[in-house]
C-alpha cells in the first residue's frame, strides 16, 4: 500500500494505482475525456492534469502512478485555466451543432463546455471538414466531431482484439480511420460507439429515434446465445430504439454485433407469435424462403429487416393455421407418442439450440432422456 | 564524401581524378606509391568540393573543385609537384578550422568511412578492447560519469547516470538504441557523423551494451539518409566480420549485435518513447513517462537510448580519459558540441567547438560573419524547440545553462544565422508550420494549440493581425508548454515566445502599421520603380520571370502590381543603389 495526500486528504491505495483512480476513491472529481477504466491510459486529452509537489510541470493523473508521500493538488487556478484552454481548443475544432447531434445531453464534451461555461472561443479558426461519410451499414462515423481521444482505437484493439481502426496523418489533420480510409468493414461489435465520449460514433439505426430523456431503459438478457449478456433495451413509445448494456453486468457492458444491432426482429411483422398447425397437404412444398441479403442502408432503417410481400414468397398463412398453445402441445405429444409406440423411442432424436440457456438445455435433454426415453440428444454448439 | 559533398559534385570530381590519373599513365603507381580516399564530411560545406592533395607529406587543399579543374591539378601538382595556387583554399579555410576543437569529428573527413582498416589506423576499436578486456561495467560507467558527458540529443541528461540506472535495473534482456532520427530542419550533425565515421558510433554502442548488460542494439535512422544507412550497413558487416559484433566478442563473453531500423521521417519519432513505439511496429506516438525507458523501454525491457553524437564521444573518452574530455567545456557542460552552422553566414558547415564558446566567436571567427555583409539580427539555436538569440546577446556562451537562461536551447545543435532581411514573425511561423505538421496528434494542446498559434502568426504576416494577438500568442504558448505530453509540444511555442521577447516591435509593426520591417511578408510589401531615378536600363526587366516589368529603353519602367509575384529579383539586381 502507498499513502499519499490528495487535496489535503490522506489515502492509502495499492501500489500501481493511478493518481486519478486514487482521487476517484476519495470522491474527488477530475475531468477526463480520454480515460476509460478498462483501457490502457492514454494521456491525450490532458484534462486530468494535476500538480504534484516536486514536479515542475503539471502531470496527467490518469497516467501517473501513485508513490509514497506524494502530495497532489487536483484543483488550482493554474490548472483550471489550462483545462479551460484545452476545452476551448477542442471546441474550436468542433462543429457547433449540438442541437441536431444524436449525443446531445449524453456527451462528455458538451458537459465540460457547460461546466466551464464556454460560449465565446478565443481560438476560432479552421475546422476539419470531411466531405465523405463512411458507407458502412451500421456505424455512423462523423469524424468532424472526433476529439481524437483514441478510446475507440484502444477498445477495438484491447477489448475486441480486432484493430480495425487507428489514427492516420499527423498534426491537425490526424484522423481515426480504417486502413486506407476505406469504409469500415469490421466485426461491428459496436464497442467503439459505446466508449466514444462525443457524437462522432453513433448507430445508424438509432438516428432520429429520440433523445435520451424520452427513453425508458428496460434491463433484460440477450436472447441470442447462451452467454446471457445483460441488455438494456432503450424503449420509446413501446419501440426498441437502441440496445445498450450496463458496465456492472456479467458482460461488463460489452456486446456483440447481434446484441447491439440485431433487435429489429422483436417488432417484425414476420415474427411468429402464435403456434401454427399445418393445413396444406403433406407434399405441397409451396413455402419458399428466399434468403435475404443486405442490399443497402435503407433496409436497415426499416424496422423490419425481412422484406414482406415480395413476389415468389408465399405467406405462411396459406399453408398453416393459427392455434392455441394447448392445442399445439397436445398435437406434438400425440405425434411423439405415436412414433414412439410404432417405432420405439430411438426413432426420435432431439437437437437443441445454443440460443437456449443452460437451464433450458438441461430440461431439454431431461425431457428427451426421461420422457421420450432415448439418448439421441445433441446440441448445435457441439459440432 | 558526405551527402552534401556528393550533392556538390563530389562523385564526379572523384571520377575525374580516376580518369585523369589513369590517362596520365600513373595508374600503375597509384596502388604502390599513392592512394585515393573518399572521406566523410569535412565541415566547410560552403566551399565544397574540397580535395586534399598530399605530396611528400605536404598537404594542399583545393576548394570549389569541379571535374573540369582536375586535369590541371593532376598535371601540375601530382606530376610536376607544383600546387595550383589559384584554386587553393584561403585564409578563411584555416580560420574556420583553427577555432574548432574536434573530438567527435576528429577522424571525420580524414578516414575512409567505408573501410574498417581506416578506423583501425587511427586507434579505432582500441577503446572497446580496453573496456572488454580490462574494465568492469561499473568501472566503465564511472569513467563516463566522471567525464561529465551529457546527452547530445537535446535534453542533456548525464549519459553515465542513464547507463548506471539501466545497469541497476534487473532484467533478462536489455537493449541499447542509437537515436539517428535527426528530424530538425537544418540539422545534419548526426548524418555527417555516421557518414564520416560510422565505426565510432558502433564502438560507442558496444561499450554501452557492455556497461548496461544489453545483448541487442538498434540504430533508428531515417530512410531519407540513404548514404548514412549504406555506410552503416557496410560498417556493421565489417565489424561482424572482425568479431567486433556477434557472439563472444574478443572472447570476452559479450554477445552483442546491432540491427538497423529505418524510420519513415517523422520528427516526433526522435522522441524516445515514440521511437520505441515505432520500432515495436506501432504508430510513433509518445507516451507519458514514467516509466522511463531505462526501466521499461523496448518491448517493456530496460533500454538506453542515446544520440549518435553522444555515442560517438564514448570511444574517445575511453581512449583519452575522462579528465581529458572534462578539460573542454564549462563547469556543468563538459566536452565539445557539434553544430550545423547555416543561414546567412559565410562559412556554412559542420563545426565542433568546446561547450561554452562565446556565440560571437562561432559566428564571426568560425562562420566568418554574415554572408552578404548585412547586419546580424539573431541566431536561432535548437531548431523548432529552440529560440532566437538577438545580436545584442552575441557575447553569450554557448552551453546548456547559458542558452536556457535567454530562452533558447542547445538542442541537437542546429544554428541558423539571421540577418536584417529576415522577418522574425515569419521565422516563428516557419517553425510552427513544421511543428504543427509534425505533431503526432495525440494531445490537444499540441495538435490544436500549435495550429491556432500558426493561424494567428499567419494572419499577422498577412497584415490581418488584431490588437491583442501578441498577448493571445503568449498566453496560448504558455498553456501549450505547460500541458503538452512530450517534448515536441512542450517546446513548440519557444520560437514564438523568444521572437516576441526580443522582437516585439516587429510584431507590433505588422499588426499596427501593416508593415514588415524586414520586407519579407509578401502581403505587406509592394515593388515599384521610382520614376525619377529610373534610367530605363532594363536590368530589372531582364530578371523578372513573371514579366511584370514593362517600359521603353531609356525611359522610366513600371511594375504591374497584379502580375508581380514579389520575388524581389529586380530589387536584388538593382544597379543604381541610391542610399
Ligand atoms: C520531438 C522530439 C524529437 C527528438 N528528436 C531527436 C533526434 O532526432 N535525435 C536525438 O538523438 N534525440 C532526439 N530527441 C531526444 C530524445 O527523446 C532523447 O532524449 C535522446 O535521444 C536521448 O539521447 P541522449 O541522452 O544521448 O541525448 C527528440 C526529442 C523530442 C521531444
Ligand atoms: S465495431 Fe467493434 S470491431 Fe468495429 S471498429 Fe468498432 S470496436 Fe472495432
Ligand atoms: S471517434 Fe470517438 S472514441 Fe474515437 S477517437 Fe474520436 S472521439 Fe474518441
Ligand atoms: S506534445 Fe505533440 S507530439 Fe507530443 S504527444 Fe502531444 S501531440 Fe504528440
Ligand atoms: S484523461 Fe488523462 S489525459 Fe485524458
């Protein structure tokens, strides 16, 4: 343990703790833009500077490890002046369009400008203008709003292990981009959107779906796979407009592309909500399922990604009729029993899904083994 | 021949000598009785190509040698033994050298950098031999510490202390890196050392490796230095051939080899943590220190990074002793320093002087004063991280402490002489253009702050400066210096601050009177012909490449302002100087 003083408060923290973390442990707030607790410290925004006795210039608290007897001041007129200049400099190269920005109200930069009361800017000057937008289907990358905090680059490398983006160019022209400034073509996990402190990275399919204040967060578990990541459905007017995840969950707030972007099925008109019983004769094979390909971005904005009523697709309703759950279960039980009596239990096999939870899979094999009476049971993830 | 000598036509001159000698029929005797060497940089670039002809132990030096002159030199001097007096160097060549003290450059320009034997002949590798066979690492470090050698890469940290800290850091693997990135505009010291005496750097690295316990070394050198890279490659191969590199060097048990890593020409990659990132294959961006490279450097292992000149000093210190080295220089700045003397000075070139030499002696005695007889205005030292020393302070001693006191730095050794035709606002703008373009973009004050400094300076040079701009420049400069991550941002505003400090009136003239006192800022000057004085000789018309000047013979000419590009060519040839 190392003992140090922060703004006169004595605190002991484990060796290797950063000054910033130590300060946060004693509820001292220090502004940051490029710091993320799960990423390696960057030291780029320079907002977290503090004065340490014996050092002749301010140092960034996010990158400086504590040492025994250190005396730190996190606030002083000189520090506040430097922080102010830094925020002014960032804003001097930032589009002044909070009114139409997706992140308004949720943006760290906006909050800093608010707390520092910055309206006029002494450093008005050239701003980075990028005509070309990224044509990928999922992530809006508005690099004019990027403050180069490098969080997206680090999360993509350190958490996702993909390294799809990095900083290109030097000086004022520095820019975060995929190789050769092509359109982003990555895993689309959305980790970068999650960590971006500004409106530079947002999801294309939640554009214009409402401000944060109108959104109700509903915690649930992701239905896609057995990992069971925690989701927070962002619901407005009974429609899921976005999916997020909290940091104190089993998945630490990170999600995969499906969890992040694949929520449209919930309100798809093609979704089956009731059991169907086949009415067409056994050999009529009229039901064709055309495979669906992403053609353009527009399809993504549509809340129902499956095209409906296209020529050549027969709607299920002409082959099936709706039924109640009781009726459907009775029918299944009857058919299973029939097969079992006629051909023995080994004529039946069960294959379950990776999208079920462990408990569901346990119940399933129990059902196949104990109720049906066969060991023919397997699981799609065991390939 | 260094890069400069080659650009001046050194290779052609050498070819001409080969040709002329063989035509004269004395080729057969070349190998036997005489020999011809190409050597590294001789220092006095302004007089390139320089050729030494040694006959019977008597050395004659020719200046401005062109291939066409070779035939006469061969016939009259080589064959008849009568030096060609017309082309010999004059007094100034000797005064340029007399005031210098050469340690690092002592063999540069005298030995053939492409032959290891040439280096052996002047005592090369004897220092390494002494260290490996008779000194312990601790004893070696002690000698370096006692010599007072401080890093020549800019920061001036004690080399011995750096080595000692690294030696005392326990690790299975350590590295030594030679920093040959040299990105400052106007600097060519390190390039010349590697081109002129690459083995001295290698020998310094061997001694360093032994002292700190490293088995692997890197030379990080920019790809824009093809000749230096080529000579270094040759030197490494030759050193390996003689077992000065490789396994069990001199049967001392030391395994050590050196790899070359080419840099892509980013100034910031000279910063040690960015350099390490670049070797590791990352984008060359600095990181916060601590941890310092001596504790955790390349691949997380303890690493010593030293500048080329620092390392090239090492063999000489070991050979001649710490006391000998410490006898040069001042109390706190020991030894000599190589400077690249450029700008408006007569004898541009590479010089080496003891630390603490008065700036006046450097500029006037060695440099020969300003080149066009104009008045000296200032001397810029330390490149983009440095500042301008005004002519009033010309008596200042050039060492780490004295320069820092007046707001400049020794830096890596760039020294640019400015005369009264240099606009100080424009000079500051030039350096800011450089630092802004070379900022790695990592931190806000440097990335955006230097851009804003540059914008303010630009508008001042365009006559659009506002009341309060000088104060804004000063304020922003201080904030950038205080809050930037690495040395680049922390020093980038220095050219602005030092020019404001000593030449505030020039800034004010631009802002308040829309006037550029040095007549440099194009937006603030206009060329016109004084009709009363013009005799219509047409001299100005002939040099104007834009065809902006018109007029009949013997009648007053005039300049079309909309065509004139303000190059000043007409002003320079103007024959009727009236005041
Ligand atoms: C922006 C920047 C550029 C630098 N460029 C160089 C360089 O080109 N060569 C060099 O030797 N040191 C350079 N340095 C200094 C190095 O970081 C480092 O201090 C030096 O190589 C250490 O060697 P020394 O102790 O022998 O001086 C630079 C520093 C900064 C901040
Ligand atoms: S979506 Fe995921 S993989 Fe793609 S750039 Fe962002 S973090 Fe990297
Ligand atoms: S896109 Fe966002 S997260 Fe990435 S560097 Fe820019 S501001 Fe930071
Ligand atoms: S000061 Fe400039 S060069 Fe150094 S880390 Fe910051 S942005 Fe990069
Ligand atoms: S949070 Fe420390 S520098 Fe950005």
